[in-house]
C-alpha cells in the first residue's frame, strides 16, 4: 500500500479537504482521511489530488481544476468499480489553474503514470 498526502484532495467538485491523506493499493483508493499528525511512510506530493471513478478522461488542453472536473463528469460511468486518484502537480492552488509546468498523473502503488 502507498500513502500519499496533498495540499488539497477533491472528492467531487464541491467537496475538498486540505492537508489530506490518500491510501492507494494497486491503482485503487482504499482510504482517505485528514492529515492530523506526521505519519511514517507517507509521501508528501503537494498540489491537488482528485478522486474519481472515471476512466479514459480527455485531458487535451485542461486549464483548471474546474475544467478537469468537467472532463471527469463526461467520462465518469454511472456505476463504477473503484476510485482512482489523479495528482495535479504544479498547480496554482489559490486560483486552481494549471501552469505551463503542470502535469497530471494517475497515482499508483508502485509509482505514478503520467497521462497528459
């Protein structure tokens, strides 16, 4: 199992948590909770993590977290098997916009898969 933490974790467009931990097994989210104290074997990723059931998200030209959610809503199946976690790296947290250096990764137990 891999345990990662981020500045913000979005469960959906309206529900976000600050300083939150996400636990990953394979490519599945098995748990998420508030970061209340330092935990051993926790990797700080920073940026934003978005939890979703969506597969095959069209990421061409994504400009913001809101835009990412619009893509998720188009791709998310009505009945899904499990949650996945996407890391939006080098995002302007205050404006929730992507920068030229931003990257989007699928977080997996053995590493991240760059998908943009």
